[in-house]
């Protein structure tokens, strides 16, 4: 542990730290553009210059200089001040200074740092260079004249995303950042370069000219576009959500979010259910809440009622529905809309036990039936890190384009019964072996054979549990904790032939199987569920209600309410509460705090932020054999997996340009 | 350099170059070049291979050679590396032609020593023959580029044409060189100054006189 002095203050820094990190540890701010904690060190902007003794009598780039014992570092000397002013002046020489029309204004590193460390004016009066516009796809808007060549975007796509598509062409003054042949950036995390870009060269295209950062209300929330539960900040103005940004949480999403999490929010204002609708003569007609409640009460369902929860629903909504059904005498609740029926008596068996951050440490990974890039792009980032550290990764299922070194073992699940020796040996010999089961594996009954493999390979050992299930629905783990599952899956509900079906934002259900029931859809978007419903009650999307979510690793997280739901829409729990009155039962809560308290009383783990404890894995069933094949994955289109995304113009554009445009092109070639 | 840009991608370009593969001789050469790099570092061969590919394109088109986009893609696949990285290298170094050139690529040095020694006249000579900077003449014979110092300042001004340097030029001497090339003959390379061999002092020795007979340590004189 080297000891250094920073501005006269002596501190000890971890071995391998840089001078910049040492300064930060000492509480000194060091301005920087190219340095980023999660990317490799480039050392090309020179903004981080400090004075270091011993060393040459000139300022040194602190981000690229290892801290060594006995160094005397100064960040406050005249030399440093002048160096920063000089670098700033050079950086601004070719910068257009078009802040008034730049979307980065107000949250721009260049702006902030030139105010803090720059000179008052420029001595440069030659012509500035200009760079032609570069196309980077429907999400990223570029103004490359503003680029300061920090290469953060290049390093992100190469190192984190694993899709080498951005590069720096030409050199010196003529250097230009571009995607290959100006093709659209084409991966699920592409828009993170918008956050990384320290200037306004890469900005958000859908959000262009929408607002200034200081006008926005910022709400801490949780993403629901997949089961990772990325921590997000929802920026809103008035009743409209304008954008979503990632929050830093090293355990979950590090500093990234997927393009879907970021850009599906324009779908929140389109195709909204903002009125009550009742089907009359085959057509949905506007109605009042009273009429709707009366119509529901009129079927006299009694205990013959079932509820299906959709993929985006928060725990409170599900709990309220469970209470309502319980009061009516029914336990017909299910959340696995598409008919999956894996056993849920032990949640450890369907949890991502290694944790999302933990999977980085795995040294041998077998992935069964998961198109990870589409099902959980942020987990893909972790897998890439694991692979870079030398993990061996095998996949079973249809091939997809991985961003890490991996070997596909074929689509046939029976390969699990008889794995090739080298795979077996790798998994057996690994220090921290892991298995990841995706939705396609669960649907094909691969859970039991995977548990058998887990036992054989000792996936659970001191300080390590490598048995992982990767869900795709933000609501899944919460639903399972609340008991929103039947032994036989949704088939049990169908078999019970309920008179009344409550669909809580459930859009993937095959509603035809419930044709005897009065179908009530409580949700926020006019999607498949509303189209099949007899009565539509307008609810709230994830940004419009506070809620508890549990991600695929069993992490309990809370989201706040950012905006009010449009029109007549209500927070879902209030609808269920009112429905209880209409049906003449009591559910035991009248306010959200009461509801949450009741929920926590029943499932205490939901009251503690952080990982829930599901106990030990169940013993494997002897003789469990895998069968079937995984020729396709549940997600057919990454950008259109939920009703919000399907309503989003941006996501539709991505889908047609990035996924289907390619097909068109290839067909033409 | 500012107007350097890869030749635009088009169906015609793909039709012409989409099937590019090494010819037999280069196939062997490429293998040998890649083998020079340690295991796992094969990508480092991108620079010599870009040169090799440029030369092969040159042979096929009877020009100095250049690097069409599909050829760079072929190289990227050959070295198993992202094509954007290949393009980065090719666009960084001006000796890779990323747009078509003519039979002879006339690169006139325009850095200070050459300018002081009359490179403007050389450019004028080129212009008189219809050459234009950054363009290829209609007959496909000449492409003119002004470049930075080529390291021949002692024999300035100089012009590099394809693989050969022509030094100590005057307008007339350059004319002779260009005429010979146009006729398909190979002019003498290097200095064009009669009596001079390489870059030895053109007249009587004026500096480092003590070095003539033996190595001399000048440091005490500084
Ligand atoms: S576009 Fe932005 S992130 Fe990329 S190099 Fe330029 S300034 Fe850096
Ligand atoms: S932050 Fe150190 S050189 Fe850019
Ligand atoms: S200046 Fe022309 S060769 Fe050096």
C-alpha cells in the first residue's frame, strides 16, 4: 500500500491505484474527460494534469500514472492551474461553443469544467474545424464538431458492449469518430455512449430539444423492461416522462441500462388506457367506473374468480389482487402468463443465486436456453467480463451472436443428459462453476435435469452458489414470493373455469382459453389484453405508481412515483380496493402505506431492500432427464417485448430499422 | 489530408471487389507475414497486410493500388478482427490509399525544407501536365498529392512516386522523370543532381568537419 501526499495531506492508497484515484481518495477533485472508472485508461485528453514529485518538472496526466510510494502530488499549484487552463483552451479551439443550441447544456462536462478550470476567454481567432454529421442510428444524435476525441464511446462499445463498431478515423486535427460506414449502432446497450460522452457530440435523438436538465423533476425508479431491475432515474416535466437515465448500482446495472429501458418511455403517452371501457355488442364503449363495477358485480362470480399478473406489475398490485381474491374465497392466482409450470415450492431453484455481480467471478458457465443479449443485456455485460477473465462458457439452445468467446453445444436439450467429457471436466474442475437457465429452458422442463447437474458439479459450495435462473419479467420473482403461482401453472386457472378473470396488465395470456369468464383488464396500455377484455379499467404504468420490484436475483427494490397517470387512470391498487367495495368484501387496507405494511407482514422479505434469502437449493430428483430442443427463444423482437415498448415510436423504429431493416438489406444483396 | 475519405461503398464497388482474395503469391506471403507475430497477436499483421493488399489491387488495376472497402473487410475476416479497426489503421496512415489512384501516385513534399528549395515549382510542373491535388488525371496515369516531410530534406526538394524517391529536383528534372515514367521506362531513383550519389554534402563540407576522418565528440563544444 503506497503512501503518497496530496496537497500536503498524507494518505495510503491501494496498490495499483493511479495518481488520479489517489487524489480522489484525498478528496481532491481532478477534472477529466477521457478517464472513466469502467473503461480502460486512454490518457488522451490531458485534462487531469497534476504536479508529481519525483518526476520530470512538468505536469503529468494523473489518470495514467501509477501512484508510487513517497510521491508528492499537488493539484493546487500554479503549474497545475496553468496546465488546466492551457488544456481547456486547446480543447475549446475547435469546439463550436454552441451551448445555447446543444442538448448537453446544463449537464456538460466541458461546460462545467471550462467554467471551473478554464480561462475567461480564448486567444484563438483562426477558423475552427468542422466535422460532417455522422449517422449512428435512431437513438443517437450526433454533432461531431463538438467531439473532443476522448474515445470513451469507442472504448465502451469495444470493451463493455463487445460490439466493435465505433472507431476513430483519420488522425490529428482530422480525427473523426464514426461507426463503420456510418451504420446504425446495433446492440442493446448502444445508447449508453450518450451518457458517457462528456460533451454534446452524442446526445439522445428521441429527447432532442425536449427540455433542459434543470426543468426536470428527477424520480428514483426501477426499470421493468427486463428482470434485471436496473436502477433508473426518471426525468419528468409536468405529467410527461421525458427520459430515463441509469443510476449507479454496482450490484445490479453498474452504470448502464439497455436501450429499451432508456427509450421505451415515449410509449407511456401513446395507446394509453385513460378511460373505462365496457364491451357492448362486441365493441368496447366508454363507460364510468360505477357502470364497470356494477357489471363486474353482476356476474356474481363468488369464489369463481381468477387473477393473472402481467410482466410489469409491482408487488403491491399483485398483493392487493391476492387479498381481493382471498376475500372472495379464491386462490386462483398466477403470473406465468404463457403457461410455464415449473415447481415454485423452493424459490432458490428459480433464482439467480450467484447474483448478477457474482456471475463475473464464475470460471465455467453453462447457459441453457437463454438468448442473454436480448433477455438481459446487462447480464450479458457481466458474462463478457467473466469471459475476459478466462471463464469458459458453453451454451445449449439455438445459436445467437454472443459478444464473448463461447461454444454452442447444439439445440438439442438431451445433450444435458450426456455432456461431452471436456464440458463435464471443465465444469467439474472449475472453482466457481455456474449454470444459467433461461425462459426457454424452463418452458422445456430443463429445471429438474439442471438441478441434477448442479448437484453433480457441486454448484453450491462455500461462499458460492452457481445455480441461476434468468427470468425475463420484472414482476416474476415478486409474484413468486407472493405465491402468484399454481402447481400446474395457468392451466389450473383454465381448468377451474372461473366466471371472472382479472388480468393485471397481462397481455401475453391466451384469452381464448377463458371464454366463459368475464375478462377484466386492469392495465395501462391498449395492447393484446385490452383487446380481448370485456371490461377495461385504466391503471398506472411503472412510472406512475410507487412499487416494490424483485429482480431475477431476488433483490427487493423500491420505485417511486414520477408522474400522475393520464385521464381517469388510477393506481392499480386503488382500483382493486374499490372493486372490493363493489363486490362487498373487505381487503384490510385503505391506503398505500397500509397495503405495503400488510404485504410486508405476510412476506417480510419484501420489506427489506436487498437480496432476499430463499434458503438452500432443493435436492435433485433422481433420474431427471432433459428432452426437447430449443430452436427459438421467447423473445422474437428485443425492442417490442412489452406493451409500453410496443407503443413506443422509438422502439418501433429501432425494431424496423435495426432488426428488420437488416433482413431487408440482406435479402436485397 | 482533410479530404481523405474512403471510397464510397456501392453495389458496383462490391461487385468489383466483393470476391477479393489473395492471389497465389500473396497467399503465401500473407501466411508468412502473419506467422511473424506471436500467437494471439495476429492482428498486428494488419499493417503489412494492408500494404500487400494495396499492392495486389495495384497489380489488378495497373495502378499504385488502393484499398476498397470490401478488401478491408476481407482483411478483417482474414485476421479475425473488427473491420472498423482495419479502417482506423488504413485511414490513419496516408501511405494507404483509401480511394482509387492512378498508375503513378506523385507525392510532392510540401514541408518547409522542400518549400525553401523550390517544391512550389515542382507542383507547378505537375499542374502543367493536368494534375490536380487529390485527383487522378483522365488518362489514369497520374494522381497528385501534397505530403508532409518524407525524410529526404538533405536532398530537397523531393517527390515520391509509387515506391521510388526522386530528389534534388528542379522543374526540368521532374519533367524528365515524369516523361520517362509515362513512356514506361524507369528513371534513376534518388538524387537527380549530377555527380551526387546519395545525400552526401553537395559541395564542400560545411558542418561536422571533424567527423570526416574519425568519430568526434562534439559535446564539450556545446
Ligand atoms: S463522441 Fe463524445 S464520447 Fe466519443 S470521442 Fe467524441 S467526445 Fe468522446
Ligand atoms: S483524464 Fe487523464 S488524460 Fe484524460
Ligand atoms: S521537407 Fe521534404 S523531405 Fe523533408
